[in-house]
C-alpha cells in the first residue's frame, strides 16, 4: 500500500485530486519528517480507513519511531482540542474562555520530536477539524519559529487534499455497498 496505490483508487471524475495528491505529497519540498508526519496526522484526522490504510505504511517507513508516535499524538490531542476550543469560540457566552480547560495536553509540551514539527502537524489537523482558534494559535507559533507563509500553507494544502481524497473514496465505498 502506498501513495501510488491510493492514487490508483481515485475515480476519473476526481482526477484533480489524484494530481493534487501527487503534487502535495510526491513533489513536496518539505523535509521528509515534516511531510510524512503531516500526511500521517491528516490521514488519521480524515477518519477514512481507506486513506489511513494506504498512507500509513509509507509514512511509517519515512518517519523515525519517535516522529511516527508524535504524529499520531498530534492527531489525537487535536481531535480533543479542536472540539473543545472550537466550541468555546462558537458559544456566544465568552465567559467560557475564562474557565480553566482542565484537559490534559502534556504531549504538546513534550512531543518527543522538534516542537516545530509537532506544531505543524497540529496545525494541519486543525485545518481538517475546522478550529479557527487552534489554527491561529499554531500558525503564530510556526511564524515565530521562522516558517514562511508558503511553507505553512503546504500544511493546509496537504490537509485539504487528504480530506478530499478521504471524502471521495469513502463515498465511493459506500455507493459500492
């Protein structure tokens, strides 16, 4: 299972997704760990068994064991944080923002990999999960760390394409049942 295998599953009507998948992953200028951690974290966040099964082995082969675990941890903690902070933001009663979250997020402080990579993966997952507060927070950390906007944009390009491929392939699988 691989990127090529996943691309071969994309139907002809979604040819743009196939091309974009090849471009954002296959032709990326990102460092390998940043790229494949983003791919793994967004594949998990897409909630698509098909996409995860196809991309996980290649991600695992391109990541150190620590980075592999950290990318999964980014997807896990952001699944929680994105719901929590998005809800806080959407509520008209802004007093919730003054309350203590009381949720454990220790992995953010000690992810086991370079903090910039973990922030990058968290940012990409937040794009899929649609949490504006988390997107802003992680983007600011990435900008302070010296990442340019075009590098940061690569994270949400990967997230957008992985999510679109997941939606398309999961719909095709449901229609085939």
